[in-house]
C-alpha cells in the first residue's frame, strides 16, 4: 500500500487583481468541463514554474511587484 502524501496548510498574501486570476482560471476550466479547486490551480501553477529553466524562472519572479509581508491592515 503506497504511503499517503503529507498535506500542508499555509497562508499567503497577494494583490487582489492577481488573486482574481484564480477565479478566472477556475471559470475557464469549468467551461471546458473540468471542475477545479483553488489549491489545484495553485499546484498547477507551481508545477509550471518548476518546469521552467532557471533564467525563465528568475525572469517570471522578477516581473512580480514586491509586497509587504504579513496581514493587511483592517479597513
């Protein structure tokens, strides 16, 4: 019997416009007949990043704007 993969929970911060891409991708998948969860979208994105060359990875990361770490202030 194969050993179960350990599941890890985490939290993160990202700009709202980037976060909305997750919903857009989920809707595109649903339109194609595939239901996905938010975590599956993020895991697929990580898989794509992992397949990049080092130069392409650094280029993709370099295009992100830096964010302050921690929780956003309450409005």
